[in-house]
């Protein structure tokens, strides 16, 4: 049977076996595209490559006179790879935005653990199920159809010359590096990157120790005016400044911080335009903890980490975390943390109990570290903040915005946001309110002592999209909410680096753009550490600071 007919009313339409197969393939692509938030070009190009590759592969098998078994296996693999690639990209772009490469997803997967993976599937379960269904249904149906139509599709009428041209052009196109629409081309480039990332993950600890040994050649020294110095750095999680009251958000998500700043505004720096270069914890922590940044993201492989630099300058370093210290091969942040003098991870197992650990478990460690007898202390806290699932990040006492009917809720309804997205916005804001409470307790302990220089810095790793631009919730590389983050600094009157800044207009500097992957340069300033790799143009507290003029990610959707 070489043609197939179907009727619409009194009309009959006839399709050849080839037309039936390609039309069915088109529908499989199109339905997955409709369920996603991809642009039309991101549907058209992969579909076009699929049809072109199928025609080339069919011509190749005919020229080689390949047996039926080999031919069918080749077709099945092509269908499997194209639809796996298309649906995986559709899932990533629908939930994170256009700019999420597979390598980032791969890295995050290797650095996660079963408990965190469970939260991921809880949060994105519907989307995972939807695109998994499209992938499986399309693959099974098209493989079955290709098998049933094997005889008809094998009777190609093309001449030898046409077949040879199809195959030749297809092969030659695999040697040009400027497309990622065709999986064979794309995976060829990613293979080396995946392998490199995997090797780095396996050897984090050895790499860090090797890099720390290079410090002797970088002339590290403490240049402070006073023998004592204490710097506290709180690393936030998935918190966007768009949802912070002190940045203009209508909801009272930072009432305690706002009150503190009202009393002593001269002691606080609130940077208004701070952007992360990625909506990925793994990538941002690499930049935070080493001298690598968006211009050289692999520098962390050969650059000494901030903990080792501080220790070399005579600091006692503390690391207290409410995150997991395990992954498939541990993770980079945990590997750096383990170089500190004192280390604590509240969630050191994969138990379900670890999912419900609130950031309050870290409060006692602030007092403990501040009371330590060391003259120079660098105290790092890594809180859980607003990490998905938002409603599990705070106790029930902080469910302040549940069922809110304020201007935020009304605006989201007017924009057509789904009820689930509005609920997520409310629970997300609850988590910000809880973070405000945590930071207030930290500051109470820090500000209780006026006899020694102390400074405090809070910076979130990346932001979060919670219905700001669309009915999407979670990490996002393509919206302002996904990468715009809060950066708040406090210092007492005894802290020289911020109380004697050379010719800096504080109000102007707070409004200038900042890339958070340069924060290690500013931390070196606060720590008063001199090192050969220090760059004053990337230090927000230096009068030579050179502010960027464009966000690190192009074409952001603006809130």
C-alpha cells in the first residue's frame, strides 16, 4: 500500500506513505510546541532538521543497501534522539527560560541529592509528566508507524544523484559549528563539555587543595588598620529583590530590616541594581567563592578559593550551612566549606526530616562564632532562604500572605495568572518575610558588640520568577526576577573599609549596576586582604569601580 486516504465530509484526501509519516511527525512536534513557551523558530528549525535528516538517512541506507534490521534501528534512534532533545528543551525553556544550556542542567543534576531531587519533581512534576508524555507517545507512535510503513517508504523514486546530494549536504553541515537546532551537531559539541564537568566534579577536593598551594605566589597579606576584624557573609537562596519591601515591593516582606535602616541609614548600603549572571546555584557559588566570573567561568579550576585566601591572611573561617553537603560527587560549595576552620551542615543526610529544617537552626552559630577568641573572623552562612518548595521554607507562623487580597493578588489576577501561580507568589513572599526575621536576629547579635570592627553582607545567589512575567514559577535566566538579587551591607562605626571610603558617593554607588559574580573582589576589600589578583575596578567599595552598563544576560524580559 503506497497511499492512504481519509475523508472530511464529502471530500477525500490521499497521502503517500512518506507524506503520512512526515505529517504525523509534524503533529508530534507541533503538539509539544503548543504545550511549551518556545518561540516559533525554536519549533520550526528542529522540525526542519528532523525532516532533512530523515530524508538523508533514508537515502544513505538505500545507497548502502542496508538490511531491514539495521535500517529500522537507525530510524528508531533518529526519532528517539530528536524527540528527546525537542521535549527536553521545551521543558527547560518553559520552566527556566531561553538561556539554559544542557551543561548547566547536567551540572545541577550531578550536584544534587535525592532529597533535593524529590523537591524538584514535586515542584515541576506536572511539567515533567507533560513533556515525558509527549516524548514517549511521539517516539513509540512514530517508531511503530515507521515499522508499519517500512516497505512503502523504502521504495524511493529518487535518482542515485539526488540521494548522494542529500547525504553529502547532510554530512557537510555537521562540520559547521553555528547551529544548535540539530541534535547530532549539538551533542557533538556538548560531549567534551559534559566529560570535563564530570571530571571536575569528581576531583573538587583535590583541585581546591592544589589551587590553595598556589597562594604563596600571590602575596596574600592582611592590610587592616586594626588587629581585629570580623566580616559576616550571608549567602541567600533564590531571592529576587523585586519581592523585597526595601526595594519598593508593595508587600511588607522586610518590616524588620526596614525599621533598622530607618534608625541608622548611614550604616547600611542597599545596592539597587545587582544582577546574577546565571539562575543556577552551582554556577553562581563557583563565582562567589573564587576569582572566576562571567568572562572566565572556568577560572575556578585554577584559582584559589576565598576560604583559603582568608585563612592565608590570618583569618579564622567559619562556614554554617542549612544546605546539603552531599551530591553524586559532593558539590563545589561543600568542598570549599570543608576547608574552613569550623564547619556545620544542618542537612547532612538525605532524610525527609532534612527537608523541613528551617533557617532558625543556624541562629545559635552566630553567637558562637562571634564569641570566638580569634582576632580576625570570616563567618559565612548559607541559608535555605526561598529555595523551592517555598511553603517548606518557613514555619506556619509566617504564613502571613496566604489568601491575600491585596494589590499584588489583584494585579496577578488581572494579568491572567493561574491560581497555583498566585499561591506560589504568596508562599514565596512568606519565605522572604521569614528571611527578614532571620537576618534581623543575625544583625541583633552582630550589632550587640561595639568594641571591634564588624561588617555584614547579604547577597542571594540568584533570583526567582514567580509569576512576574508569565504563568511560570521557578528559576529563570530570561526574566529580570530570575537574576536581579538583593545586596545589603552593614558596617559599624569602627569598620575602616566602609567608614573611610575614598571619594565615593554612597547614594550614587548604590544605584550603579553590579554583577554579583564579582562579589569576591568586594569581600577582599571588607576583609582588608591584599592579593595580586585583586581588581579595584570590580570592587564596589573602591573609588576605581567601573560599573557595567548592561545586565549580564541579554534580552531580559523586564518586570
